[in-house]
C-alpha cells in the first residue's frame, strides 16, 4: 500500500494525523516533565530527540503535500 494512497483518503489521513498528534503530545509531556529534573546534557539530548521527531513529521507532511499536489494537478 503506497503512502500516497493513505494520504489521498481523507478519513485515513485524518486518523493518521490524530494518532500522530496524540502520540507526540503524550511523549512531549512526559519528556518535558522528566527533563525538568535532569542535567543540561539530558535536556540537550531531549531537544535533539524532539528535533528528530519534528524532522520525521515534516518528512511525512511533505509526502502528504506531494500527494495532494499530484491529485490537484491530475484534475
């Protein structure tokens, strides 16, 4: 199953976005509260991990954007 198919189906796309948002929010809350008790080095590691999460999310959004752009151009 291709990624573009998943993102072309609005119901599936909305479900993916909702699950991603819920998982990210839960992870961010836990990481932020845990990091507040740790050293600056741990906070840096946490920030780097969050940066990776955001980079992954950006990559997914770019794929979605490309799929949607393709749909617009094909009509």
